[in-house]
């Protein structure tokens, strides 16, 4: 997990954070420095960033073993939630871990499959009213914009 150093971003140009650069060698032999990521000043955040990838992999490996998925690709949702589940521990907030492990367990048990049962109805989001208003403005005329 890293905070990307994107040239042009105010934080990149501010000089407030140390930037780690990666090197790329052009086929001509010229070496180019490419900004990669920022190093956070907060020691807890820095520790979490430095150790996130390894810890996230450990969590995912536990899930893979538990579910018997060796040699298979776990669902994207499981990969993401198992990775996020390690963050409270890395940040010294073990009190938050049960929430994430509960969500992970619910997903593994098939309780949170997404879709209709957990999505907000369109009328709550206001999307259906907006769509209906746009549909009223449609006409039956087809305009061919090809040149």
C-alpha cells in the first residue's frame, strides 16, 4: 500500500514529504527517475504502509487455506476485504478488527452476495427521478452523427 506520488498534485510539489523514486531504463540506455510514492510522516501510517502488502497476503493465505482454494483465484471481494482486515492491527487499533473479520466471515458464508438485497433502492438515491425526467425528454427521432 502506497501513497502515489503523482506529478502535478499539490502535495507532490509542496516538498512536505519525502518522495521515493523508481528507476526505468530506456532501451537507448538512458536511465529515468520516476516518482513512485510518498513516505508518510506519521510513524503508525508509515509502519502500516511498509508492512501492508506482506500482512494482506498473510490474511489472504489464511482465507485460501480455510476455504480450500489452494491453486485457485479467490473472488475480488474476498481479496479486498481480507486485505483491509489487517489494517486495524497495523495501525494499533485492534478494537476495530472484529468489524472487518465479521464482514469477511459473512462474505465467505455467502451472506453478502451484493445485488438487490443490500443495494439501496433507486428512489432513495434519487436516480430513478432523474432517469424518468431524462426519459420524458427523449424523442423518437434518431440522429445519425457519422461523418
